[in-house]
C-alpha cells in the first residue's frame, strides 16, 4: 500500500523522535492530538479529489455488474494508515 507524503513524514518523525508518539505521556498525547488533524484534513482532500475525478456517484448496477468505488473506499484500499 502507498503512503501519503504526510504519512511518510510522520513515520520519519516517529523514528527520529519516538517520545512524540508515546501515548503514555502527556507530551506524546498532546503532540498526537495537535497534529492528527492534519492527517484527517489530508484524508478528506484525497477523498474529495477522487470523487471529483470520478464524476460518478457511488452505485452498484446489477444490469452491467459495475461497482463504482467512492473516495472512502479508494483511500482505504490505497493508503496504509
């Protein structure tokens, strides 16, 4: 699975500064709560961009057996959280 640039940056930060991600400390919890919102924003931007690019609503058509994915499915299948 792919990782976004932001996910890669946080992985590197975790390697270089593991204390930032220690949920057992106040410092770690504060860091995660503060910066997790940016991952949420990036996720929403990816989903919206995918949906706009598809220009097709999420639907399943039995007549032609086509299952269109929406941006949420695309994100889950493409990016490793």
